[in-house]
């Protein structure tokens, strides 16, 4: 295996890119970023300094992942999803503080969702397109809206479970 980096992309020589990862058109990966194996970083994405991206992560077009964000293994980030990293953004503040965000293994974030910093998205949770996450999301939760609210549970395979169910009718997986 090897790493593929499109010629129009700029990847810092101080970034660590795992084997089998593909970095597509107009992507920027900053110094100190760590991207795992078998990832796909799609067109126009930005990976900031010191960001940690796990293995088998898919980051779709137009996503900016800022310093302070950690994406664990198997995370999906939909097109134009947005992460923040500062609770009190001011252009003139030289001493601003990064507030960290953790996206746990297998979580999926829909297109155009906004993840406000300082929160954890639980394992295999699913954030609906256009949602604004302003608090922690539990594992296997389906959260939608502005602000995002938990409206159900999803299986590891992504299918929404029937109300009160703990076993997926689609794949048979039993949620912990």
C-alpha cells in the first residue's frame, strides 16, 4: 500500500499520513496533523495543525477539522460539516483558548452539521444533516435539529432502531 496525495494538495512534511490514505483535490494538511491508515480526505478539506484522525475515516468535501478536534477510527464526516474550537471567537484576541472536541469510533456526522466545540459524540452515534450539536451525544444516539436533540437510537450499521428496541432488525446487532 501507499499514500496518494493529489498534486493540487498541500501536505506539510511534518504531518503523519497512514498507509492507504487518499488525499484528494485542494486539500491542506498542516504540520503536526496525524491521519491514520485507509482514510479518505475529500476535495477542499482542511486538516489543521495537531488534529488527530483515526483509521478508516472519511472526511467529505469542504470540511475543516480544526486544532483541538480528534476523530477516532471509522468516523464519517459529511460534506461541509463544520467544527469549532473557540467558545469566544474574536479576531483581536491573541490569547484565545482551544476547546477540544472528541468524535468517538464509528460516529457519523451528516452534511452541513455544525459541531460546537467542547463536546463528545459517542460511539456510533449519528448526527443528522444540518444539525447543530451544542451538548454531548450518547453512543448509538440519533440526534437531529437546531439545537440537536436525541430522537432515537441507531445500530452500528446505521439503521434507526424501532422505539424501545435494542436489537437491529436489519443486521441483528444487539446494542450494548
